[in-house]
C-alpha cells in the first residue's frame, strides 16, 4: 500500500505503543507451506509511496524462507514428539517384560505383587499405587502398597465405598476430579489431596481376586492409561493364579505322600486291634 491512511483512516488515529499512527507505507505477503497459508510477513514505513515491486519480490523471497523454516521447525517438533512417545512406549514394554519375568521366576506372591505395584507406579506415574486382595466371598483380607498412607489400604475400605462397587460390578472406576468435600471418595483420598484416581478389578479365571488402585495429585491422570492399567491387573491375576496353583499342587503332593506312608505302615498288619491302633495313630 502506497499510503495506508488513504485506505484505512483509522491508522492516522492510532496512538498505541507500536506507533501505528505513524505508518504510511505497508507491505504484506503470505507465508505459504504445502498450499496452506500459515501466517504473514509484513513491513511498514513511516514514509508514503515507499515500497516498490522489487521490495515485494524480496519480501516474497524472505516469506518463502520463513515458511520453510517454520515448516522444518514443526516437522522437527513432530519427530521429537514421536521419538519421545516411542521412548515412553519402550520404557513401558521394558517394565512389563520385567514384571512378566518376575511372575514366571517367583512363586512368592507377596514379593511379586510388591514388585508389580512398584512397576505400575513408575510406568503410570502415579503418586500412590496399591492392590487390595479379597477372598471368595469378596471380603477384603489384605493389601499391598508402594508406600503407606497411615492405615493399611485394606483397613481404609468402606463397606459401601468405591472398592465395594468395583468388586460387585466387576467394572473399572476412573475419577478425573476429586472435590475435597465430596464424601463419595474415601476420606484418606481427600485428606491427602489426590485429585484423580482409578480402580480396576483383578479377575483370574472368572473369579474376582481384588482391586488395583492408582492415585495422582493431578486431575484426569489415568484416562489415557486404561489399557496399560488393565495389563497390570492381568499380571496381578496371573501372579495370584500361579501362586494358588502352586500351593494346591504342594498340598496334593503332601497328601499323597501321607497316603503312601500310611499304606506302607498298614501293609502286613493282619490283627484287628493292631490295625485299629495304626489307623488311629495315622489319623492323628
């Protein structure tokens, strides 16, 4: 524009800190990347009739360079974000692999569960993680936490609280925002200042074994981690199932050993009184 005041009179009235009121000549060219306008490159002068076709050609050249630079910058950021995401996924897979190794190498369910809880806390970036275990009647019997919050987790459970809801409904609960005065949530959750949490049922062979909990001081911390949390629940279920099967096998082995021992002691006894006394002795 040879003189912006002739086409836009308000320029002569502007008195802002950018001295718009003193602008007379103005030159603007679009920033174009992949056939899309992504911005504008503008020049102004306090002298009327200043810019020529040569200025416009030079400005367009600069604008093209700026557009290329911005496009490269955006591309770099995208690549960086993808690399960060791949590294995060790699770390998650590595942790999950370590958990799998723990499950397959140890039959100490308490130690295995402790390691799973610690791994879940690290991968999900939670501020508190715990597992509540229940018996066949869905009565809470024990718990494991990455760190204590006063009373053990299983002693903080309410009869009509979120845990009961998860156990009975077998459905995960995700809370994105915890209000300090909302008694729907456990008092410890509110008192400790947690802003969001999630609870998922642990199910092994169609039997509910407990609940996995993660808590965060940030709102909506776990909505995008549903699949990952479910994977940890599956690992907990496998660890519990392996432990149960192991001890069942040990109990059967012990019973068979006793039966074999009893049979060896009873063979050869023909007198009724001696046979009765031997049976009474074996039965304890």
